[in-house]
C-alpha cells in the first residue's frame, strides 16, 4: 500500500494517523509552493526583459518589444500544447515523477537563461520554460487525490490563492533583484526551483495507484479538443466570443507594460515590478471582495457592463497618460474593472446544465490560453510600429488604443447577447 492514499481508499483507519496527517500537510505545502513558483515564472522576468533583450540582441526599445512578444508567445504556446499532455502523463506514470522532473528541468532552464548570450538561446529557454510550467493540471490532480470530498473546495481555493501570491510576488522579486543585474532574477528562480525539487523529493508520495492509473491517450492529450465542445454549446457562441475578446484586450498589461513604461517614463526594473505587483494585488482584491456585492446590487449583466466600461475608460487614459503620478493614480480605477470577468463567467456557467460544467470550463481555459498566445504578438508589434523613428506619429500608448477597440467590440457583442437571450 502506498504511504499516502486519498481519504476513503484506505480499508481501515491507520494507527499512525497523526504522522500521516503531517505528511499530507507537507505534501500540500510542496504543491502550493510549486504553484507559486509556476506563477512567479512569468512575472519574475517581466521587469528585466527590456534591458535583457537589448543587452543580448542590441537594438532599441521597439526591437526589444518585438522580441518580447515572440518570447511570451512561445511560452504561452508551449503551455497550451503541453498542459493536457503533462496531465495525461501524470495519470499514467504518477504525479510525483512528473512534478519533480518538471521542476528540475525548469531549474536548469533558468540557469540556461541566466547565462544566455544569444537570442536563440533565450527563445529556447522560454520554450522549455513553457513546457515545464504546464504543471498546474498535475498539481490540481494531486490535490484532488489527497483531499476528502469536504476538503476539496478549501484545498482548490488554496491553489488559487497560491497562484495569486506568485503572480504578485513575481514582479516584485524580479524588480528588486534586477537592481543587482539583469541575470539575478534567473539565478534566484533557479535556486528556488532546485530547493523545491529537494523538498518534494523528501516529502512527496505517489497518489496514483493501479486502481486509478490509466494509459496515456493522445486523444485526451489533444489541446484543441476543448474547442470541439463549442459546437455542442451553440447558445453560448456569442458569449464565448465576448469572453475571448475580453481576455485578449486585458492581456495588454503583461504584454506591453515593461516596454511601455520604460519608453514613456524611463522606469527602472524595480519600478516596473512594483507597479505590476500593485496592479495584480488590486485586481485580486476587487475580484475577491467586490464582485459579489456588485452582483447583488446591480445584477450580473450590469456588473459585466460596468467592468467593461471601466476597462475601456482606463485604457483610453493609459494611451495618453503623461506622468508617473497620474499612472499610479489610475491603478485603483483600473482594478475596479476586474469586477466584470467573474460576473461574465457566472453568466456562462448558468447557461449550461450541471453535467456540462466541466466541458464549459475546458472551453474557457482553452480560450484563455489562446488569448495569451495572440495578445503578446499583437500588442508588441503595435508598440514597436508607433515608437520607431519612421512611425507616422509617436504614440507608445497605441497598444492601449487597440485594446480600447477590442473592449468596445466586446461591449457591443455583450449587448447583442442580451437581445438574443
């Protein structure tokens, strides 16, 4: 019998219950640490990317932005393609080896990026990083394995909280470490990943037994499979387009922020990291504290409309913002726009029966992944075009105007969905 089985699978109570519970808590701690590191992986390097790319490849900020979009898209494509594959591998070979191998390779990848002296090596690092960071589904599967039915909500909530912590910590840590050089965040991430591998090797126990193990299936591992489900949800097609456009427009922040603030205000990596962390924390607080009161007061459709309107106004403002103080003053307002997306997800969820909820979430996850592939290229190319010397006019905030157009289209389609519904 494995050292740790999911509650309900043991044939009789274990006499070493206290020790077993301690082991379980250590394993959950490892999983949460892994999720934090995964979430930090993107934010950690964002503040240093403009300087790092210019150090390696030369060129101006426009060239750096183009390469930044390519690197971000490569990372997102790998996560999109390999997320289902890694999840299926964990069903076949177990959670423990998949998680430990992924973390070890991720640590090596950070070392490679820390010493990279050519753009092709940096690109290779982002490709490998995207593959090894696609372990969120495996971490969630482990939590499902070790959680009793009454514990699942709380433990899955912990995964969400861990992801949020990583998303906020990444830019802060990356920005602070960048003061010691553009390579410092990568060395720190490598050390953190190696330490977590050792921790996991010591505490993690396998939860996939022969009773639940299943063979690897390419059909289940197909990342495009979820899109076939859209055809089975015809009444949601318009709202799904709204969801996708919402995601693409909102992705302007991580896609362009380091390059925009470097060009517009001459910010240091530390200032970039601080601002990204404040945005992330503000969005998390709004989604955690204000969505439910807004829905109770105004209704879900009005809440979505309010969120979209605030997002649109904020992006127009950011396109022409003139001072650092004005930009920081806009952060609380921008955060208020985050009330719209959870309300939209709730509307979508209520439009499908209970037995189709998993199918819907798979579609939404695929659309979010697709948005993270499309947005970096579109936003960085727009930025580069309007910051080059030959541009028809100089406007580093042009990507925010592109997002404004997408948001206005989202508002129009959402209003149309009411008439159809």
